[in-house]
C-alpha cells in the first residue's frame, strides 16, 4: 500500500504529565496515545511527534524566569536550572520513546537545545531532520530551553512554534493534531465553568474566553496554540484539537473525516 502522507501530533504537557506536581508522569495516557499511533502507522501514515513540557519543564522555568532570558540577580541559579530542565525534558522524552517501544515502534528524540536556536516561530535550525526517512523511525521533539542570539542569551522554544514550522515546512502533512489533557477541544469559555460548551469549528476571529494558567504555563497556553493552529490551517486542511485521553478519536477522524473535537479553520 502506498504512503498516505504525514500526521504531526502534539502530546500536550497537561496530557502526559500532572501539570501542577513537579515531574509527575501520566504514563497511562502516553501508552494509550502510542497504541493509536501504532494503528496510524499500520494504515500507512508517517508520524512526527512534538510533546509539551508539563510539570517536567514549566514549574522550574516559571520559578527561574527562564522565558525572560538573563536576570543578572539570579543568573547562576538560572544556568543551573537550565541544565536541570533540559535533563528533565530528555527524561520525559525517554518516557514517550519507551511507550512507543512497548508497541514495537522505533523512535528517536531530537532535543531542540541541540539543533535549534532562538524562540518564537522564526527560530533557526535545520528541521529537515524531521523529513529524512530513517527507516521507520518516528522523530520526536519538544518544547525546550534554547540559546538565543541576543542579549537575553536563552529562552523557551514552545512546542506550539515547533508544531507550526513542522506542519508547514515538512512535505505531505495532511493532519496536524493537538492532543489536550482535560477537554474535548476548544471550549467557548474556560473549561472549569460548568456550562462551557465545545466549539466544533473555530476560526481566527471567533471570540472565546480562554483560561491561561500563567502561574504554571510559560509559553502562552491555549491562546498561542490557537494562533499557531489557525496559521497552520492555511496550509493543512485538517487541523484539530482533540482530547488526548480518547486517542481513538484520531483514528475515527482519519477514517471518517470527523470526530468529537474542534476543527480549526484559517
């Protein structure tokens, strides 16, 4: 059977970790997603995975103000924290690799701190590594602390900016899917409100009230995801936000054309 193109999947930090408890994994959720990824590969899709940082990155990053760049008064602590965050992120990446191995899928992590520089969607670095077919190996990357070329010295490259570049620059991407941790898709108001409803189709100027947990999240939360997703949707026909606790919905989407979730229009 011929290749059906690519799916770029983001495993949200709030799906694969417990976001408010430092370095607390949700292995069950990761394993479930990997089982669905195996089915996608069996149906001849190529996969690229990006994952969030969750409690492996955000809490320490927030505490040490890493996204602001150099703060002279805590510089030495920041340098120590960066080393720790990068180690934590590789550990989290290894957990994803292990879960894929459980279902006999080979994958390889590409830490952005090694190949990328600068932050935001105009970061520099050779994303062609995600296009090379190294056998059947799935390439994985994640939000990470990277070097910057300016006086800030370092900053956080968000997984959502990685999603944007991989989706629009790597050829044959047919689906870009953001897997969320606790909601079915984009809600019309913060999900903690009991009367919040799922928005099944969202386009750039649609108003919704998001709750951005700036206590923990250092990369822009849902707002940044929506901006990047609408930019991706200009090139990729199927950009979706789906509840990652029900990864079978990805299978339903590619087989039937729809599922429970939010389709993003440009």
